[in-house]
């Protein structure tokens, strides 16, 4: 992974988070701004340790729920909150609680698809969420829980080579799925933020 690109991405979304926070003080009813704030937190959560990542995801969900209370039909917001619930569900070890987050994610993705039935990104996200319980079980049963699912993995154990190879294969599968969701979220967020950087119309 390109370290420089990661640093730039981190700085970009940190700047976006601060800008959204400042805008919120001026106008707390700006649904688009709340969505950008939630999207930035979702992206930033990938760079944190597991505890901070989970807290950031909860903050993202809170901001996105606030946005939906103002504009309940925004498919982009529905998609972001679905991603946040999926990510959070994958991080927590409790299967029942995780399943609850996956169900919420599926509900939000379905709503987004109702508004934009041709959107392949929303459709793919819904498909991936249906596989999330299986992925969650595999990851947590093999000790790949929050550390591996969080933004910053802990130090690898001194396991035997065969165990390491097996773990790597499982980890590769997990990151294939998570990576797709994160990449898709990143692309959509970049587009959203690029649009938001345009000067607002004069009042």
C-alpha cells in the first residue's frame, strides 16, 4: 500500500472533518454537511487503533442519523450509514450485536437502492453485507477480531510458518471484502467532497 497516498488521504479527510465541524456550528441543519462529516469519520476510522476506530464509527453513525433526520431520502447518506454499520459490526466480537448492525446496514442499502435502483455500488454493498455474518464469524473465531479488522493491526504473533500462511490466506480474503467496501466508500467520499469544495452560491 502506498504510504504517501495514505498520509494524503488521512490529511484530506481530517481537513474535511474539521471543515464540517466548523460548518455545523454555523448551520446545524445542513444535511449535506452532516453527511460529509459522517463520511469523513468513516474514512478516518480506518487509520485508528481498534478502540478509537469503533468510537469514530459510532460518531459517524450519529452524524449520519442526524443528517437523515433532516433529509431522510438522501441515498448517499443511506449508503454511508450502511457502510458504517457494516464496519462496526465486523469489529465487535458479539455475534448477536454484530448481526443487528448488519441488519441495519442491509435496511439502509435497500432504501438507497429503492431511490437509485440502477446504482451498482449500492447493490454490491447490499450483497457484501449479506456475507458479513459469515465473514464476522470466520474472522473472530480465528482470532482476527478487532485488531485485524481495525485501522491499525497489532504486532503479529510468533506463530509457526504454516499457521502464518493459513492466517494470511484468511486475512487476504477478509481484506478483499473489506478493502472493496473501503475503496468504494473512499471513491464516493472523494466525489462528494470534491463537489463540496465548489464555492457555495451567494445568498
